[in-house]
C-alpha cells in the first residue's frame, strides 16, 4: 500500500466532513483544551505517554474540534506511522508533497493553515530533522505528534526541534478524571492550598468518593478497563505490558533479553514503597548492575515507572538509595496479582506519589521525583513553584505522634509545612509553629489533579 492509499484510508473525514464516532471515544481528557490552545500557536506540539492511554483518540478529538470551529476537513491530515511499510526516511517530505497537491497550491502560497497529525512518530528515526525542515520554512503548517517512547521522542526532537516544540505528558486517568467519568462527580483540580475549603464542600459526596477511591487504587486509570471486572482488568493490563515491552523496547532497542526485563518489571512492582538496591536486583536477575540500571531506564522511558531519588543534593542521592513508583496503580496491582488490595498502604502510597509526579510533570517534562530518608522517611516531596511540600502517607484510622516523626524532622530541617495523606481523617495540627494538614488520601489526589 502506497502513502496515498494509506492517507485516503486514515482520513475518511475528507469525504464525510466529520470524524467517525468510534474514533472519538466517549469522554474528553482534561488535556484537550490545553492542546487545542497550543494547536493555534507557532510551536510543534507533542503528546507523549504510555500505550493505550488515549493519545490517538485525543488526536481525533482535536481534529473534530477544528472542523467544528470551521477548519476545512481537507486541510486536516492524519498519518499513523506504526506501519513499517511507510516509516521510511523522507515520508514526511512525501506527505508535504501530498498536502500541496491535494490542496492545489504550493505550500508557501497557502493563506489558511493546514494541520498535520503524526501518530506514533517515534517509529520514524528521522522525524525530528524532517519536521524541523518544514517548520523552519515558516509555512502555514501546524504539526501535532504523538509517541509512546519518551527516549525516542526526545532523541528525535532534541537538537533538531530545541525551542520549537512543546511537550505534553498524557498518563492514564487521574483520580479526578476517573471520578467524573465513571462516577459522574465532576471535580476540577483545586490545588493543595485549597484542600480545607474543598473538603467541606465535598462532604455531601464523601461516601461515593471513598468507594470510587478504593476502586481507582485497585484498577488504576487505563480508559479501556474502567468498567471491567478486576480479573479482566488485570488480564488486559498485563497484555498492555507485554505489547509495550515488545513494541517499544524489544523491537526498538533490539533487546534479546526480554525475559530479564519482564522479570525486572515484576520485581519492581513488589518493591514499591521500599528502597531498591541495584546490586540485589542484579543478583536476583543474574545481571550486572549497569544492565539493571539500563533496563530500569528503558522501562521508565515508556512511562511504566518513575525512579525516585533521595531529597539531598544530586551527588549523594545514589548513596541513600532509590525508590520506584508506577505511573498506574492497576498495572502495579496486576503484576503483584493483588486482587483485593491486601497491600492497601502500598497502593495508596503509590497513587499519591504518582499524582505528585504527574503534577510536577505539568511544568517539567522529566521532573526529579524525590522522597526523604533520615532516621525516618517522608514518602514524597511535592515541588510546586517555589514551594516544597512533604507528603507522608499513613493509610490508617488513627495517627499518633510517632507517625509524624519523619514529617516533623523534614519540616524542622527545611522550614516548611507538611501533609499527611490518611485513610479518612481530616484534621489540622500545629507543631513548633509549623502546620500539618491531615487529609483523606482521596482529597490529596483530587487536589493534585
């Protein structure tokens, strides 16, 4: 199949004037409005995230919105690059020739913009150079690209598109999105500083939110499994895991030791909440320490996990160990085969730390997500604007002074207030002039987005 035939098949709106319903999904992600605004700007827009979180649906929603705003459907071009027959050097150049011919005008003479959507662009090794060439000509061409491998997207856009591209991370559903879609309780993110106010406003829905929270920390936020029974959820997520490893690591990086990486993913899921040791992992996997580090980096690059460092200067973080969080609770639970939240504290800690990671990723593509470890620990450190906010997860009914020890040490050392993510307790405490807000974990997740 040549490029023209592929485009005709993938762009049916040229004939119908609308995107087919089955391409649009049944809900909109919060990121949609942000991307629509960026699509009117001058930079290339990229959407990065793991497979099966809805990047392709998001692209089709953007295209539909553009048509609804009056953009001629013939000026919207979509190309799925997850096809080895067309992912050859020069394919974007050939696409630009097609755009010119189909619109019947030289590109440099276009008066109205044309929108070019490149899905799974990381499959094309030269995409950065090709997009840069056309972008730098100053034509009325707007590129929006997606990819599921951060390493390849960033490598492709690195020097070529520096200063010319805006990256966006699309993760599985946040708890706020999950709550709105599945439980019909729409709550916009309100920020850590507004938790007390929002708590009292949400009291009327508290019982339903608590049920939804337990559902979320078990099944996670992959859109396709929102309503499946948990056995089906875990089966599907393990299939996603296998597909992502195969397509985005084994094939792309030409890795032969697939079994080792699979075993590493399972081991990491079991170690969430604990410090990891590269030496120990290497011993369990019969692999060298550098190999373990390399594989963890690869797994992180497809947004399965995030490696956390100790909250100290960058030169001492290795000495004090690393921790791992999973970007999605459902994936972590499926790997642990935890069908009934036997490890509820671990699951809640992962959800809270993952939410902090996502929040920081709104402002920085690869934020340094950290915990604090001294005589005691703090589970994660939220860095927002000029503030640092320590968050400790204590998913239990009662919280005594011993439970505050690590948080208190951090607050005293770094002169900041702190947050305890509890089971259902809401309370304000003062200690040595510092404020501690004890809030239900579900409220913390909603505050973070």
